[in-house]
C-alpha cells in the first residue's frame, strides 16, 4: 500500500467510527440546498504536511455527505489580519460553516464570528471561543512520546534534534513529550532545539536540520510541515520522523515513523451536527483513542524488541492506562513540575511554557 493510499484508508477507517446516517439529516439542508463549508488553510496543500491532512479531511466530508454539502477552500492564507478578509469571503460565497485551520487564525475568526452569529465557525488549536465558534486540537504529544521511545533506542550519540516552528504550548508539548519518551528508555538523552519561526519553510528547516546534525544529533523530529529534515537524514544516513503526514517517500531509509493526524473524524462529526441542527460550541481535544492521532508503519530498521515496547506503550495510551505527562517530571532547571503519582493538569498542559529535563536551552520569549 503506498503512502497516499495509506493516508486515505486511515481517514476512512477513523471516520468509520462515527460515519453519519443521512436519513437523520436536518431538512434545512439537502441535495438542492447543500450546506456550504469553507476551509481556510495556512499553507500549500502539497502532498504531505499539516495543510494536506486538513485537505484529506475536507475530501472525506465530500465523500461522506455527497450532494448534501458543498465544500471550498483557500490555501496559503497568511496568519495576519488578511485572514479576516479571506474568512469574510467565504461568508460572501454563502458558506454556513467555516473551518479555520491554524493557531494564527484565532483572532480573525473570532472577529468574523461575532459579526455573523448565524454562521458556524470551528477554529483549530486556539483557545478563544464564541457562541457560534468552537475550537479543536489534537493530543499530538501522545504520538510524540512514542516516537521519543524509538529515538531513545535508535540513537548512538544520545543527542536528538528537534526543528521547531513557533514557540506556543502546542509545540512545547511535543518537544517535551518527545524528550520524555526518549529518556524513559535512555536517561542519557539530550534534545537540541532550533526554532525556525515558521510552520512551512523548507529552506530554513533544512538549514536547521543540517545544524543539528553538525551538533551531533543522529535522530531528528520536527513540528514543521515540509519533509526537509527527513531528506537531510536520508542524505546523511541518519534517522528522522515525519510530522502530520507519513513522509516515507522522502526518506525510505531514514524515516522511522510519523506522527500523523486524521482531521476527517472530527470534520465528519461536526458537519453531521450542523446537518442535524445539533451543533454546539465545544473545546475538543482528541488523540489516539478517538482515531485523530495515528502513527505510520514502523521502518524495518526498528528492531523487534523496540517495536514490541513501542506497541505496548501505544496500547496503554489508547486504553487510558498511561499519560505521557505523568510524574515525576522536572523541567530543565531541575524544578519538579509534576510530582510522582500525579499527572500534569489540563490547564497547565494547554498553556505549557517550559522545557522538560533533557531539553537544552531556554524557551523563547
């Protein structure tokens, strides 16, 4: 099964958990009067990465609801005030529902939502809501912890590299979870982080990856959208992980696995709610249990005993038996952030601003 078919089948499999019955759809929308839905994307669709995964989710909505919906999208939307113009454009085109798919769209989405109270808005990864604006985000850190276990077992230098995008809690959670996972199997691990201050900039991502390699990193992870670090690892005979999408195509030997996201399960659920007239504003955080976070198949380079450990911990996370942010956890200055036997509270997890023990440097202001 090739990478693209793996992703599409994963979406279908995840969506099958909650696929709707159109027999229950509201009479407000029909094949002759479809629900119009706009998707606002921060980057290019391409064939991997954050925006591509949202696009797969949009396609699943089309496939699931057929003529009862009409979807449209705009890609490469700047995360600036200009986003408000794009969101308004969807309204002008008759959209009754709008998904804005990046943290930087939060304020523009909120402003437009207040002006159009009869339109349903859904914003990804933010924290502000309105009566007609819900928010949704992932427990990406669950997958990051598991990839950390692989990294901790596969490294020979005990130095991991992380190419980071923007210093917000979402990214810090992934850096920390990755490092915690690695140190759970190899306490000598140190993680070096380079911030590129962009979600998608292949040139800067490649430069950061090459710098990390020069600093001794032999396994790399990222919270950016391009496959640049996987390509660098492939060129240098090292290992790396994909983010958002399976990036095996770009590094057949280097790509150990990927932390992928299936937005389709959420989009199908929320569109069904609108069709049924039952939509409500929620703050949704889904992970592996709900089928939103999925790990792509392991590279053959991963030894059997490592894969067994990986799969057991994965099963524990899905079953709710293990939380990556269970204590004891110290920050990289030695302060106990989570006591033994405790779990980092939700309020702190989603506003996290510190590095875990093993991560080098200081969090950018």
